[in-house]
């Protein structure tokens, strides 16, 4: 089930930070970096981020989460344009990959964006093939590439509000 995470609930905050550490340690390993920013967050910095967090909950607890922020058009560049719903973090417990969790979270994000007529934007590391494939299935297209630390490239990707679900996606519905 996908629902808002209560950042003032100590148990939910602890589950979120544990999930974030596990997921981003896995991504750090995948892309060859050690100190990526999500690994350095505290409960205070999560609350101060201005991001809204949705979680995918199972009987065992928090299995995945996404954080969102409504912001001006570009994540790293500054052309004029309308607000976008930015995906700041997408994370799934490493032992629960390929179970439709990220797809369910992404469907919820796109529903929220469509309700407000907003494009959805995300930054994805080019060599993170699972993330690039996920966003591609949901209609995200690369609009810019940005150099990043460690010689990596970030793809700034955008989906229009009409994109609702990935064709043939087996992740189930909300």
C-alpha cells in the first residue's frame, strides 16, 4: 500500500532512514561513489528538506519510498518555465527489487502530478541502468545531461502529466 510517511512519527522516520541507507548504499556501490548525499541525512535534515515522502508499506514495514518537491522548472539549469513535481529520492529495500514497488510509487507520483497538471522531473545517474529503464518505461525522456562528481553523468528526465502508467507493467495498481 502506498501512503504518506509521517515524518513526525519516530518509528516511520527510523524506517525511512534505514531504507534510505540500504538503498543508497546499494546505489553508491553500483555507481562507484561512497559519500552520496542521502547517506548523510539525519531526521532533522529530512524534515528540513521540504520534501514530501510517500512509502510503500507491506506487513513487514516500509519496503520503498519516494520523496517529492514542487519546484521551478529545472533541477540543475535555469531556463524559465512552469513548476514541476521533482522526484528527489526513489528507494527500494535491496532485498525487494523487481517486485513492482518502485513502479507503484512512480504511478502514485504521476497521479499526483497529473492532478495538478504538472510535469514530473527526476535526475538519474546514466550508468544506473535499472533506474534509467524504470523511468523510460513510464515515459520519462532525457532533456539534459549534467556532469557530476566522479566522472558520472546525470540525466535530467521529464514526463508529461498525461503519462499515467507503464505499458505492460506488472507492478499492480494502487
